[in-house]
C-alpha cells in the first residue's frame, strides 16, 4: 500500500496512491491525516488497503497523483531519531581527521534526535543562511513505527515497522565540529529534513525487504549528474529492528515516530573506501563522504558542498525500474544570514 499527504494545514491531508504512482484517491473521509491513521493503525490499515485495492482496479473516485502537491508524508512528527547504521560512513569520517574509531561503534548504534516540528516538502527548497555553513544532503532510508514499548527487543521492534520512505537529512557540515566539540550533540547543524512523497507498507517492497533491511540501490543526483547508487541493504551494520530497539531501550516510542538509517554507504569491492561513479564505484549518498575519500587519497577535499541554486534528487527504483517512493527533488536557496 502507498500513502501520501497533500499539502493542507500543518498536518496535510491523507491520500492513497496507486501502485504505479499515477493515480490517487482521497482518504480523509476515513482518516484525515497520516498521523491519525497511525494512531489507529489496527483499524486504519484494512480501511486504507481497501481504498488502495479499489484504486488499483480503477474503481471509485480518483485523480492524477501530483508529487509536487505533496508534503512529506508526516509534515511534522512526534519524534524523528536518526541512526548511523552504515559504520563504513562513520569510519571514513574519523579516518579523514586521523581519529581512531572505538570498537563499540561496531556493536552500539549511534543515534541523535532531530528536529521534527516541521519537515521540508519533497519538492520544496532547501533553505540555508550561508554557503559557508557547508550545505550537504544525506540520502537515507527511514521507517515509521507503531507504538513501541520501552525495552522492546528485536522481534517487537520489527513488528512495529508500518511504513518505509526515503530521506534527505540536510546537514550543515561546517557547523558540526563546533557543536560536537561541546559534547552535547547536533542542533544548529541539523536543520529540517525532507522525506519522499510516498510512504509504503513493507509488503509493497516484496523480497527486496527482508523485514529489517531494504536491498535496493539508493539513487542520488546533484544538478542532474548521478552522485550515488549504493545498495541500502549492503553493509548496513545495524538494521531497523536494531535501531528501533536501541531508541526504545529506556523509553517508549509513540506511533508516528520516524527512525532513520543514517547515510547509505558502501565500500568498494576490495573493502576500501567507496569509489565515485565515474571510477566504476557505487558513489556516495552525501558530499561529505566523497570529500573524506578525497582527503584520505589526495590529502585534501576537492568536491564543494552545495551552493545556491544546486538541485539534489533522491529516488529508489524497483527491479522493473519504476519509482517506489516518488522522488525528493530540492533546490538550495541561500539567503545570507543576518
């Protein structure tokens, strides 16, 4: 099943989207918003699935689906917690600044709590105050969960996954070191994120979803040129049940909580840092990673961060090359900070 939210008020208007992303039908007659459906998922899911099945049979009222009319599936959420499941990415970050990586990073996930009071729309701008902040995109996978009790283990965590979507977790790289140096985590360096227009139930992903990981390439483009195509299931050190149970270790998670994978990252075939696409590699899901590789191999970074007017696109295709989640496509708009 595929769901989306049209821009409407603070929380959007829930719609059901056809399997081919061509058509939609209004769902607000049963659940006005995505959050209201998640709050009552046991009853909501069969009602929404009935609409989905009818839509795919071309029955009932429908209208052309327009991704540009969509907000993020949850325009705001009770909680957005982003992990760093691809330890290859973390290892490169530390190696580039000649820092050793603690062994615990391979056994205990990293996670931060991001701002969830507002999310960017998938076709909206990426606003920033200054290019000097080091504007970067981060292509990720995210899941939306049902209620998760405190102390939940992997089995409960896996059952709680109700929807899957893509993320552009915008980062301001040049603001991160000072914040991390304070020892109190991200805040200013992590502005609003954007999610794919469509959120899908795990069954919609077929065998590419194994209950814990999504085994498909995550495609990213900068100004029309392909930047990355790493496989999201490969080298995901901590899977989604790991991340969810980690987040719920000492507190319950409410329905509608979003858990992110962190930047999707693959090594090259010989176990070294990933290679750019033009060199036959899978590329990268953020600019920071190619800058790390350049620093390791060439002594300094060469690739600039995003600039005013740059366009970022993030998408995932099924084996038949059909878009699963629609696409995130955003333009950087810099307004000089006051």
